[in-house]
């Protein structure tokens, strides 16, 4: 958050009396739901309960499900499954973003590989320091280990040799 006065739905700010009023429940009911694990409010430094807007919405959902005849154990199970579903959805969204990024990187790598193959076929030499036929200049030099087949051109075994 860029603004210190902006609060997210997860920020625990409501004391139990305000949360009880916002959820249309008795404060003792909120304490019982906390003990049962239906909601888990934050705690102030003095250990007082602080409810977030997400907690208030969960309390309203608990109240709705209870009115429909679902017992508290069933409600707890439904809320846990809902949390797991939301967590799975977030993970899927993250994975989709990662796949999209990897696809972009793969396309870029393929383009570089195609360009390198083209340069190799044309016999252009960018390591000599002179500009290639298409205006290419070397960016930097690096040491590379080159592996040759067991029966290489000079009859050497498959040992790496350093190129500059």
C-alpha cells in the first residue's frame, strides 16, 4: 500500500463490540466462533481481539449458513474448503503468469538460436573484432569449454578445451 491510511480487507482494526454490531451478532458469539476456529481475529498488543473486514464478511457468511440449517462443524469445513479453493486459485494465477513469462523467454531464446544458426551458416565471424556482414559486433568475449567427439579432428579424446 502506498498510502499509510489505506487499509486492506485483511487489516484487523475492529474491536469485538464493533465487529459484533457490523455482523449483527452478540460479542459472546464472536468469542465462541474464535474458540471453535471459525474466525481467527488478529490481536492487539494487549491481547484484545481485532477483526478485519474479511472477518466480518466471514461472520456474516457463518450466520447465513447457520440460518440454512448447517451446523458449526459443517460451516467450519465449508470455510476451510473455501480458503483452500482461494489459495489454489491464487497459485493457479501465479503459475499462469509464470508460464506466460517462460513462453516469452522461450520465444526470445528461439529467435536468438535461429539468428545464431543463420550466422553460422553464413560463415560470419564476430570474434575477430571486425563487423559482420549484417552490422554485428562482438559484445564481450568469454571463456567457453568446447567438448569434441572421442575421435575429434585432431585425434584427441573428448576433453574440454578452452577457447577465448
